[in-house]
C-alpha cells in the first residue's frame, strides 16, 4: 500500500517493520479527539480564507461520517497507515475523494497528536475529579456515622491514643481533596492548544490559532511552536498526580486489609467487594483493596517510564514520544477502575464497633491522659510522663490496665491523682476532650465534616 507520505520512497517497508512503528493499536483511543481537532482546524482554515466554503463543507461532512462510523465501531484501522491520524486521513480521502487531502493544510501530525492528547486528558481529568468526589462522599457518610465510634489510633503501628473512627476516616478525605486540587490546578497546563504549531516552526498559511483553540474549547494557545510540539510535561504532571492519588489509595487499602483481618476485626467487607479461596472454604479475602495497592506500582511505573523516555530528547518532536500514550491510557484506566471500587468498598463495609470498643478498653492508649492530668495540675509534663510510665510498668507486671489500678497505688505515685482520674481514663472522655482545632474531639470532627461537605458540593 502506498503511504500518504510515500513520495520520496522507492521501496516500502515490510509489514513487520510497519507494525513495529505503528501506534494505531493503542492511539485509536484518540479517534474522537482527532476528529474534533480536525473539525476545528478545517473550520479555522475556512474562516481564514485558506480553503473554500465548498471544500470545508465536504471535509466537515466527511468527518461527521467518520465520527458516526467510529462510534459504531465500523472503522477498520490498519498498521500500514501507522497511527490514528493517517488512518483517519486515509478514510477521509476514501470517503470524499482527493479534496480530503486538503485537511492537512497548515498542519502536521506533531501538533495534531499533541492537540489530541490535550483534549483527551482535559476530559479524562474532569471525569477523574468527579470519581474522586463520589469516593469522598462515601468516606463522609461512613465518617458521619462513626463520629463517636472510638478506635485506637496508631503510630509505629503501636496503639498510641484513642480516636474517633470518623476522624481517622476523614484523613483520607483530605488526602483526596489535595489530589483533586492538584488535578484541578494542572488544568492550567492541560487546557492549552498546540494546534497550528505545525511540525515545529509554525506555518506560512495565514492561520488563526486562537480561533481553532476556541472551537476546541481550549483556554489558550502555546506561545512557542517548538514548545507546543515538544512538551509532554502535562502528561508527566498527570502521571505524577495520579501516582500521588494511587499512593493515598494504597495506604487506605493497606488499612482496609489490616482492619478486615482476624487480628484487628475492625471492619467486615461486604460480600460484593470480597472474594473467596479456591481451597480454603472459610476465606474472605480483600482482593479489591490488594489490587488497588498493587496497581499503585504500575502507575508509578508509567510515571517513571515517561520521565525516562523524555530525558535527553532533543527538540522538537522525536518518535520516542509515541511512547507517551500507553502509560497515560493505562493510568486513566487504572484510576477509573480503582476509584469507584474503593468508593463501593467503603460505602458497603460493616464497621465492627464492638471489636473497636474492646480494643480501646484493653490497652494503654489512654496513658497520655494520665500524664496530661498531672501536667494540668502543675506537674512538669516531663515528670508526669515518667510517673505515668512507671504506673504503666506496674500494670504490665500485674497484668491489667491503668483503669484497673487501685487509687492507693495511683496516690502513692503522685498525690495529685484523685478519684476523677478514672473518668479521665475512659476512652470516650479521652477522645471527646481532645477539642483543639482539628483534633479528634467529637465537636471538632463535626466542624471538619461540615467543612468537608461544602468542598464536595462545589
Ligand atoms: N503516532 C505519532 C505519535 O504518537 C504521531 C506523530 C508522528 N509524527 C511524526 N513526525 N512521525 O507520536
């Protein structure tokens, strides 16, 4: 088959060589973006008097036909036509005749492919933001139900201080909020049009780049034609934001996995988000959470893959850059799979408040309360820490907890300790009294939830 660029060639490559160079196997995902880009380009050529009205309407109707066929899955792509851009141009010429060849006036595949990817990411990023919002909604619902559910809070995976389970869950809300903000802010770099940059240096035709950009709904155009076709920062930035988002989901997934173990028993995943074992009949595995944790690795890989591809590339376009797409598609696919799964998992999980209560009733996570009690009565905190530490040691030796320590032992450690210490040591009291701004006290968690709700409604 003769190539659309075949003029200066005497021989054609063999099929297996074509196949190696082709991107049609994956860039066909950009079919709609490519058609939209072509429509905007051709309308602009018309408005600038570069092509006649007759040519414009023929090309536009041809592109509409292709759009219908693409939607119906009727386009038969071929590796001989390399990529989505040449495949579509070939289809257009087949559809409307040689006039189809006028579409590429004042344009190159280099600005075309960059335009396609800007359009693609612009749409996908806003879908991802919506999916994060839904996930956050599920977190808020669970958190609201469990404002007054007390769990041990951990540092070093050792019980640290009792906290509200709602407060713990809301931590993930705020991580996701930052992820959403980052994606939103990255729009400033995504929502820019490279179209009209040509191969690298612009064009001799009197084009209007702003007009084409307006047709596509872009907020602006690249000021430098070489930058327009060489820049892939916006994809790296997306992959980096996606990696951060996956990292957050992976941390949450890890907790879901721990909490559903028999050792913690803090939650039970709904049957619809868990799996069984082919051999062990008793098993209920948190596969979905594990997969999200696992898929974090591939998204990091996509980020590092592209950074490495771009490192050392001279200006402007290089074929290496064709390697920018699969990682981007894979990352979008991974996020759009993981976010709704996580949302469903959180929305349907059963919180085992009884086990949580049992956990905080039998630990030393209230030791800070005792130290704070002494410090509030004037003992230097460092001394209070030591006195409390010694009482903890006594309890460990006797095999019980601070709340079981008789008042006479308390008083022997410090006369400042009085009967009301037992109320102070109650996990519920301990949590509710942490009423500093942003703390785990119930009032603070309610304030936090109110703020959070205004952020997802926006
Ligand atoms: N398939 C190519 C890519 O994805 C399109 C741009 C090709 N440009 C070129 N000069 N070969 O990067």
